[in-house]
C-alpha cells in the first residue's frame, strides 16, 4: 500500500514531462492509485469526482479574482506599471527580474489577488523579454518566488491563511503552538527560497536565450492587452480604492471570495467599469482562470483518492518505522515524504492538514520542539508546490508567459522552479527542524 503514492505520483510526473495535458495526467495517476489499492476504474473515478469539491472554494476564488483582475485591467492602470517598467528597466535584466519578483510578492500579502495579476502584467512585457533576449525560465522562477515565499514567511493575506492552516492542524493533533512561533519557524525555510531566486537570476539563467515559437503550444486564451500611453486619472484612484477595500475585507473575513466580490462590486458602483460590461468581465475572468481552477479541482480529487485508500498514512508509517531516533534523519525523511505528497496534490494549503495529522505524533515521540515541528510541517507542505505540474504556483506563471505560445509549462516553469526552490527549501527546512 505504501507504494501507491510513489507510483501514482510518478505516473503524473512522467506523463507531464511527456507533455500530456496536466488534467489528463492527474486523472490517469488517480486511476492508477485506485487500481493499485484494489478498486475498479469506475470506483476510482467516483472517488476522484467526489473529492473535487475539496477545492471548490479555491476554484471559485480564482475565477472571481480573475474577473476582478480583468476589471482592473479595463481601467488601463496596469499599463502605467508596464510602461514604467519598460521605460526604466529596458536592458536591465537583473533589475527587471527582481522587480517582477517584488510585484509578485505583493500579490500574496498586500494585495491578495494571488495569480490573477499575471495574465494582466506579463503578456504586455513579452515583447520586451524577447527584445532583451530574456530567459523566460528566470521570469517563471521570479514569479513563483513571489507567489510562494511571502506566504511562507509573512503572516498576512495568504500568509496568514497558511500559518493558520499549520496552527489548526497542529492544535487538532494535540500539539500546542502559537502563531508567533510558526512565523518565526518559517523564516529559515523562506530564506532558502531567497537563495534559490538569487542563484537562478545571477547564475543559472543569466545568459541570453531566445524564446521559440510553438514551444508551449498555441498559447493561453487571454483577454486582449495593449500597451497604452495613459496618465493617472480619477478612475485609477477609484480602482486603487476598490483594491484596498478588497484587501481589507479579505483580511477581516478571511474570505478571498468576499474580498473579490467586494472589489468587483465597487468597480461597478464607482462606474469604473460600465455595468453593461459586467457579463464580459466575468466571462474573461473565467477564460483567464478557468483552466487553473479546474486543475485545482482535479488535484483535490487526486488527493482524495490517495487519502481514502490509506496510501498516504501507509507511506508515513512505513517511513517512520525505519527512522530510529535520530532527529536529523527523521527530519530529512519527513521532508522527502512531504515533497512526494505535495508534488502529487499540487497544493501546500491542501497538504498541510494531512501532514499535520501524520507528523505531529511522530515529532512528539522523537522529541521535536513545537517550533521545529511547525517548520517541518510548513516546509513539507510548501515543498513540491513549486515544481508541481498541478500547482497554481507553476500554472500561474505559465498562463502569462505562454500567452504567445513560446513557453512550455513543464520544461520552462515546472522543472526550473523545482530545482531552484525545492532543493534549498529541503536544505533550509531540514536545518530549521534540527536547530529550533
């Protein structure tokens, strides 16, 4: 039974590397997992479908955030940022990549629109990337850093949700910990991501590289974006008010859905976006984020198959049974197991509750401190989020970079982010678990 997770995740990864559609790869992996557990194909599919509801709230959030992002782009306010970046950073690759990582970081904590900003900001910059012979793999790494590192380290916006998920999982499993302890514990793994980003920008992808037409297929269907020479006006000010309101409501209610709905409603109430364009805005939002939302639903179904068959628990039990009492070895094995599980499920948020229930008893028995346990659970959940074909941290960057069909999801986003973030996360997370 313990081999079910390993084999099914490998099936998904191999099919993805062979450029099979991610959704098909996930479904195939779920069927393999079900068959290996003694279920029929029909039962495996039924279990898969029944588990898709686990990410329904997230999927709806993404679609609404997509609509909000389309409404924001309607005002032309993003053109101000794009034109500024083009004017100031043309020819300055390093500064441009760091600026993209910085803008992406704001999407997790200050303006929690997550990946919805990417299809607005990145497509207008693609011609600039080509002119500068920018390696788009470096851009993908920069974007994924901004989508992930802030929620790992900063307890605000999505970071607050992630830390609360760790807190709830540990508390429900019988281990007392404070939110401050979790925030402190996650700083060390987060620094690993900073190291990975800098290594990618200054070493791995510093050389020129030409994007190849057709490398990513036909490209992602996105709303039309044009470079516009616009000046700051009252509509832009009202747009900023709507963004701030969406941020505040999200913080007060811990609901991305309510935050996105608030932002959308204000955009219409302020007449920033004409009411008559409402249906088009929602339709474009679905076009932008619908595929990603459905991949997340599929990943939830896959996770349900692995959980219900008992494969995840069996894998951890077998691993813990051969660990002994060496904390360093235990920490390393638990992190590797977390990497395998998360890369299959594709969601750190969805994986943490599973890992907390399994890891807390092992960590208590081995004598890990609450902070070390939090670092293990948080890092194990974050491992694999970057580098997973089914993760929004990789799907988001691809949605923008492949707008012209020149960026391959697996080889230009998944593999680079896996190498530059999972390896340092594993190392720094292991250090945190040993020293805390």
